């Protein structure tokens, strides 16, 4: 196996570790440890709001409901020191019967401290409290991720 192929495998493994830690740190670690996965100038887009930098991300997401984050399949495209990732997810809140599912559209960058998240766009598969059958019908395929 070539050095380039070995580096590609090592990079993908490191990126997958960040993706796993994203969910686990929200559930079992201190919130600040979750923030450590992001670059200082990270952008996080959720619920039609664009949060810029760790302070804005922290101010909004530290107030988000607690629950279980189940990461799904991830497509990782690495280009040098940057990687584009699309990953499905399911979130089940522990305070009520609410849940949401969708996709994370992320950019990760290689830093001196390893791979870190520099941009996240959360694309929820549903918005509002729809019945289970309506949730499935509300999905539009194919999905389009705009950059």
C-alpha cells in the first residue's frame, strides 16, 4: 500500500473519530469538550440561524434539549487539508417524545491539533410536530445541499 493510500485511511479514521465524538460529547461530556471539536471561527447553521464562532455556537446550542444523538452513514471526501462530509442522524430528546432526523453537511479542516469542524449545516428532514406518516411524506428527494 502506498504512503498516499495509508494517509487517506488515517485521515478518514481521524475524521470518523471526530464525527463520533460530536455525538458522544453532547451526551456524556461537559459541553465545553464538545466545543473543542470546532475551530475558533467555525460556522454552524441550524433552524435558519447562522452562528459564527464558538461563543455564538455555545450561546445557542448549550440551551438545546438533551437526548441521544445517533449518527448515521457518512460520506467523506478529503481534499488535502479539508474534508467535506454528509452524514445522516437521528436525535431523540430525553425530556419528551420529540425527535428529529436529517443530515449534517460539514467541512472539517486539518489543524495542528488534528481534524476539526469548521462548518456545519444541519438539514432537518422535518420541521414542526407532524405525525409519523406525515414526517416520511415531508421528505423531498433527491436532497440538495447548497454551499
